[in-house]
C-alpha cells in the first residue's frame, strides 16, 4: 500500500542556548545554523529542509525567547513567536533542570494561546542521569499537555531518529514545498556572513559578540577559476571592541578569517579568498535601518 506523501513546517523554540541550532543541524544532517555556547547566537529565522521518501519537513530555527534589551532583541523575540500559529508542529527545547525558570514559564504561557501540537524535547540528557530527566518530564507535564515528550541529546544525536519517526503523524498530506535536493532557503551571502559571525562568537570575549554584525560587501566568482572572492566587514559598537576584534598585530582578525574560510569552502565547494575589515557603528542594535541593513528581515514581522 502506498502511503500519501506528507509535508509541513516545524518551528524550533526555546530559551537562548538550549541547543536549537544544534538540533536543527542534526535533523537535516548538515551544518546550516551557526552554533555557539553564547546566548543570542541565532538572530534570524533560518529555514532548513529535510526530504525523505515519505515526507518533507521545513524546520524553522528561531532566535531564543528572552527579555529584550534593545530593538534587535525585540526583533529576535518577535521572530521566535510569530510562527507559532502558522506551523504544523512546534519543537520546544528545554534542559533537564530540577525547576522551571521564569523564562520557560513565559514560553509555556505563550504556548497555551496556540493550537499547534507541541513536542517537548528535553535536550542535553547526556549531561544528567535518568532520574533528572524523569523529574523534568513530570514538571513540564504538570503545566502543559504536550503532543509528544522526547528526551534527546542534540549534540550526540541521541533519539533524533525518534523525533523523525513521530513527526509525520503531525504533518498534512501534500506536495513538496521545495526541491528534494534543497536543504535551506537561505541565500549564500547570508550563510557566509553567519559563518564569519560564528567564528567571532567562538574566539572573542563573551561581551563582544552581542554587539557585532557582519556585512558581505562583495562576493564574486573569478572568471574561469574555482575561486570565490569575498570581502566582508565586521561591524561593532565601540572603539575598544574594534581593537579586540583586530587583535594584537592583527592576529585575531586573521584567525577569524582563517576559520571562516575553511567552512566557506565546504559550503561553496570552491576555494575562497576572504578579505575582512572592521568598522564601528555605535548603537546599531537600536537602529531599525541598520538592523535591516545587516540582514535581519524586520519587514516581514511588521506585516
């Protein structure tokens, strides 16, 4: 018997730094969303596509839901919450902690206003024992009627297959939204910018990355050669940050560029010649114009 093909959209939500991007990358088997142990790593809604013989799922990796401190923060929270009524399922990531914090209480209250089925995904089970996981299940189950509860480790890949086996039950019969060989709808320029920002997040002091953005100035393929020339600017808010990003004798900017170039070449399938600059735009996170200019699509949230 031939089962009907299914397709649909899945939003991945949770507090900052609970592993949303890691989970999405595991689900599709490719590194698309940048990963870091620093909060606010994901600033845009990133769509990735998983196509199997039975279904196509479009995963939306959202910024972490938090209390915003500037216009960029407000944009990030709106990006995370506006999809909830428009998708076929929600993956809500939490950590196996012995309590439910204020941030997760607020998320649960938001979930009570939507009709979408919610998977409770208890991430990072590799870091605790079975009793801690069971206690977390009891805590959350007492507050919300989840469609599915799945303990997992996005980092190690534990129980990822269980998530994918449950998911088709919540998708609708329908055609593919994207070609089957497509794994993301993100433009290459944006992916390249995010790679640079990821390397900065890993290498720089924890207070600086929140105040940086990346502009791709030019991105062109050399005629007759498998080489892509990329010129990009790292934007920061303070003179002191600029000095740190450049580093002593330019060593930090060189290391960011070297690590970014490696991932870019994997992404683009060709050699990359990367040139990086650093400039200052004070308070850019409170500027609607600059937020848009640095690749954050505010317009779609204001419609």
